[in-house]
């Protein structure tokens, strides 16, 4: 995996964060930013995982990967204060989350992945599959079971 930049919104519960197990891993090149809505963050030239992008490919290995860890309803407000040169890339549309989403306040989107699922799918899309990213993710086996098409990317 290329260097990964993760912007994590402070208001999200760390107990529910699928990326928490990665914090203990010093073998991964991850730069973490913890921020509040409105905080300014400069990231430089990056590949931004975004639903409006073109499909991610191994040609995107030359730039750091930017992942925003927030709720869908906060994503646009977080990105509004992030500056950099973004290349928008998307993941396959047919991926199915294993993370049980349930909002008491907002309607959950029909699509969407847990952040660790998006990072794992990106490793596959970049041609650098790393199943160890799922270590410590309670729903990792279910994620792989629900998305056999990820095996086709090898």
C-alpha cells in the first residue's frame, strides 16, 4: 500500500471505529489526523477515495491514499476544510458492507462501507491486497464472505 492518510472526525466513537486496531501497527505507513468539523488540514497531492471518482487502479500507487473516517452526513463538511490536490477514485460499486449500520437519527445510505472495509478494498484495487488489515476487525471474515469478487482482483 502507498502511504495512507486518515482524517478521523473526533466526534465519532473510537469504540465503534473499524480502524482502531491499525493504530497499534507500526508496519503500516499511516498518517493520522484527528479533527473537528471546520479544522483545516493540508494533505498535498493524494488519491481521495470518493464515490464520484473513477475506478481505483494500480496506476494510483504513486500518490498517498486519503481516507476520511466520518459519517456520511459529515463527509462534505469535513472535506470542505481539507486542502490538497485530489485525484478522485472510487471503489467497485458492488461491494457489500459487513458492518451492521443502524442510525437512530438519520437514514443509512444503501451503499457505504466501514472505513476498514474501504481501506482493504483499496489495497485490492491498488494491486497490493493486504488481508492483515482486517486483523482485529470483528466482521472481517463476513466482509470477505460477502465480497468474493475481491478474490477476482488478485
